[in-house]
């Protein structure tokens, strides 16, 4: 058989095989949805005590106390989920930060913390952006549309939180995770508090799924063998 015909024959065989496999899967695959455990190397409930510190705020809207809002929110949420002893303390952040240096954390947190230390940095910003809206420009002093979309202002809010879970006695960072969530509101003057509450819930959900290894709903496919075979 010539090389050209060999390639054509091989292509036909592969096409038929893939077609049969697809048909088999579509007919014998059972789609199910169930809660499956989310495995993680670190579970917060394995530790008897956690200390939540103040956050290092890198950016925040004027008049909005981002640090206090984060402390209040996560203290309340941790009390509902964490089974150990939960306390809060304030630390003084130095000018020079060495996030990956255990000695930095040991000097910062000391030996007085009774348990792991949960701390981090945070940034919250709001900005106005002009986007093409759904309405068209109208003729000046006239009822006719000019056929061009109008420019509308939107408030874009972005919350970024970087968490560190540290063992203070030796300064080892057991967990480092950063979350960034963005929200766009049609209200071009959306209050910072409303945007923050919406965004911090998204951050909390993802972070707690990691800390507490919650079961999450997932879709899986099971191959079912016909009884006649």
C-alpha cells in the first residue's frame, strides 16, 4: 500500500474510532452532582489557638477604615467556623518588610502569641471609569438619536487581601495566599462600605474553603456498562 493511501486509511480508522468512543460516552455516561471533600495540607481546626492581628493597609478610600473593617468582619466569621481559641492583637509594622524571611516574622510577632498568627496586607481602591453605555446620544434640542452609544461612568472597586498564617516561635509561614476581587457598579458614586461588603464576602468564601476544607458541589461523570453486555 502506497504511503499516501496508508495515511488516508489511518485517518479513516482514527475518525471512526473517535466517533464510536464519543457515541459510547454520550450514551453510557451518567452525569451526577454531589458534594466532594476539598483536601488541603493545612486545616485551621488542627491548631488549638489562632491570633488575628491588624492588617497592613497599602491603599484605601479616604475616610474608610479598611483595617478595622477587615478585623471586625473576620473576627465575626472566624468565631462561627473555627473551633479553637480565637484572640486579636495589634502589631507595629516596620518600614522594611521581608515576607519570606522567618526571622522577620519571629522579630515581628515574638513568642507571646499563644497559637498561630493570622495577619496580612490589604488594598481597597475605587475609581471612576467611562464605558460605552446602552443608550445612544440624542440630537441637541431634538428627539432623534445620533446612533452612537453614550459614555457612562461606572464605579470600579477592587479589594486585594494577602493572608499570612505564621508560626511565631520560629517565624515559619505555613500559608500565604492572595485574593483579588473586582466589582463594577452602575451607580457612579457607590459608597465604599457597600462595595467592600460585597467583595470581602467573595474573599472570605475562597479563603475559608482553603482553611476549613469544606465539601464543595462538583459535577462528575460515571461510565455505565449496559446490562446486556
